[in-house]
C-alpha cells in the first residue's frame, strides 16, 4: 500500500487502510495554471462569510474555489483546490476555508484574507473525501471518506490525519451539533444515518431506513434533529402504473434524532403527476420558520413552512406529498431555477437563499417570501455547452422520466452505482433484481447489461431512456450527447496503490495469482479494463433467466462497491472471492491458501 499504513479495522469483512505521513503536506500548494474562462465551473457547494461580504463556491469540473465579492457580484479570486471538489467549510474564525477534493483524495486549506484566497496547505486522506464539518473551537475537521467507510478526524493546527471513525459504508455528507459533541453522517451504503459521539469517536447508533442518495445535512438549533433529503426505492417493477404511484423511486425529506435512537420521521415530496427528482441541498432559516431543498433533477427550489410539517415515522409518510401542503402555497411552494441546483444556504435575515447551480455555472439568489430569483452571479464558463455538457444535462434531468420521478443519476449516482439491487427489466423479465452497474469506463467495455446481450451502445441508451425512464423515443442528437458525456466518466485514482501508482508487495504477489491457471481470474477479466466482453457460465444463474450466462464486469474500482455479483448477494469483495465466486469453484483447480487469497484480494482492490 503506502509507505506507512494504519489499519482501520474490518468494514463488512474488508480491511481498509489509510496512508499517513506519505503525501500528507502542510506546506503551500504549488501554483497551477490559471483556469480558462471557457471551462465550466459547475459549483456544487457554497459558503457565506459571517458578515456576508464574501461568498465562496466549490467548482467541481474546474477544480477550483471562487471568491465572490457580494457587494459587486464579481469573482475577485479563483484558486485551484484539487481534482473534483465536493464540499466547503469555513473555520469559526473565518480565516480559513476547507475544501474536500474527492478525486485528489485531499483536504485543501485556503487562507481567506481581504479579497484574496491563498493556498496554505493540504492533507492527503485518500478514499474520496466529501462532506466536511469543523469543530466549534476550530481545532478539528471531520471529513467523510466515502470509499474508506470512515470519517477522518483532521488536526487543523498540526495539519495531519489524527484519527478515523468507523461509521458505515459510503459516508458522503455530515453535520455537527452546535456544541460539537454529536456528528450525523449519511451512510449511503448502509441506507441510513450514523450518529457519532465525537468525544469517544465512536458510532453510537445507525438509523437504517433503506435510504438512497442522502443529500446535504443540517442540524436544528437545539441539536435535537438532523434534516436531510433522500430517495427511496420500493422494489417494484418499472411500469407506468408503479412509477405514478411512487412505487419505484420517490423523494423524501427526513429528520433523525441526535439525542438518542428513535425512528426516522419523513415527509414525501412528490405531487401526483409532477414528482420531485434528486433532492440534494437543504437548509433551515436562522429562525427555523423555513426549510428549503434544492431538487437538482427537477431544477427547482422547494420551500416549506417548517413548523407544522407533517413528519411521520415508519407508518408513513405515504407515497405522495401530504394533500394539506398542496392546498397552501404558504406551507409548500416550488420555485423554478433551471440548470442543476445543488447546495443551498440562507442569508442571516432568513429572507434569501443562495443556491449553487452546477449546469448554469452560477449562484442564484432567491427571495423566499417573494418566491423569485432576484440575482444571478456568473462564475464563468463557455458561452455554449459542449456536446458532452449537453449529455450531462440529460443524465441529470429527472424531467425526462415519466412524470419526472427520477433521472439517470438517481440510480447511477454521479455515473457510478448504488447500494441496492434493482429491477430494470434489462434481463428480459420482471422480478429479477440486479446490482446497478457502474458507468465508469462504460463506453470501453462492451457488451452491455449483466447478461451481455446488448451490443449496440446507442441502442442500449435508447432502451434505458424509453424503458427504464419511460420517456418518449429520444432524438439522435440526444443519444449522441449522452454518449459523449458517458465517455467522460472515469474512476478516481486508486487509494490502494502507492503514491507513484505502483503496487504493494502483496498486490504484486496477488497479480501473479490472478494470472495463474489455478485462480483463472484473467481468463474472464483480461486486458486494460479487466473484462473480456464475452458471456460465461460461472454457476450463478437464476431460475427463469431469459439470457444464459453473464458478461464479466470490469474489475477496475472493485474496492468501491457495497454489493458484489449480479444479484448483490455478497456485501464485500472478500465474501465474494471466498464464497460464491471462489476461484476454486470457477476453475476446479483447488483452493487457494489463506496467504494466496489475501494477496489476490490486495491485487483486485488495487485495480
């Protein structure tokens, strides 16, 4: 792995490691080339300074942070912050802004001075850092490491990784109580919210409600609740009737107690005939009279009067929005924003909401009582979207599905996979649930679907849009644009490799085993993408399968999964290779020794 390793313990049967000392830097970040004005910014998060003089945005596709002077609405500084930033946090003294660079695996520290941003340091964390929370005393940052299944504790004074807290699989966003004693973490791989005691650095409990795509989190002023949006998958066949009933995918806002275990409470968001897709950003007004949620898939800001919202526990909340909310625009309203609205932050007066709009390369300021956009702050970008950018807009567009219930992203989170097995009818029959395949490198890994029956990529796109999304036949230019976007999807750097990209000693031994006749892995997983594009019988067929055999999926990024095999029966790579997909069962050449199996696991994780 890296030169110095610290074990995190077992997570679902898999040992995860983090590098400490190697690539952990506290010196200034080196200068980078200026960002082209023609490059999309794609803001995904934003923060306001306490005096509301400054606004900062995390620009995902540009890999930068922008500093905006709110008196003029102009960008006065833009600095690089690493590859694919996801979240921002200001320190309590307002002197530093922290940025999680997901693909670089870094927490970048920027000094915020009068009208300037200065790169001051970075801490290498690996494992796709996303959400950030800062302790009230400003001494520690908590960072969700998605593919590491932990929250990193970063000492901000010493600027090094101080500890790791096991929270559950795929943590993305988190929020801290005002006193800093309780941390709420959305663990998407386990479908719920983990509550952590920051003093003992232990997970206290997990409230599991089978949630998908948990969005940004916000703690109530009394620290009793954490609020967040999420989606639910109801395990029913994709038919027009089931979609309209909210029995396939649906959107929710929930709250979970932080003062002790209790059943989650939620409200449904979807009006019949005009549903809400991909809720992401969420904020409460300072007086907690308003709750707003950015619905990125339906391009709008949802506005709720918070007191009296009909939150219900596991007996609810039903499949559609509560009818009383639809009757009163003072209690619920929808403000069209366009683009892909992501993070939302209230102003101090509770009247205005600042929204980071990814596809518009802009920040929108919404007057909540007036229900209108009053200002748009341009962050820079090309005058016209590229072909791939147009495809990206299609990928994230829930309005292209029947009654706008979900988008491609709803199942393929950021072009990857999710934590459940779904029935998309791509295998020829209903009731055969399969893991959602990652779309990373998808254009390079024909044929498509688990059974490998689809050999025309354009036809595969059309079938997904018309059958899974239940939309009309797409135009040829839409298929072309979507294909161009999918061609941009690649995996992040593998955190199980050394800083120079080389393999550890154990992984090198595992590589030999992988290619051996005894293990036989390379027979079905050869080449640069570790798949052969053929169909094989590996003794995992289901009764009633229309298509026989399975197309081996690419093994690149295998460490970043929470379900394995076509039906998701295995919950870790170790369980998969030691159980149903044991090389001994596939090749019939004898069992690997424990040492050989451990080395093989190291190699597969490093792909």
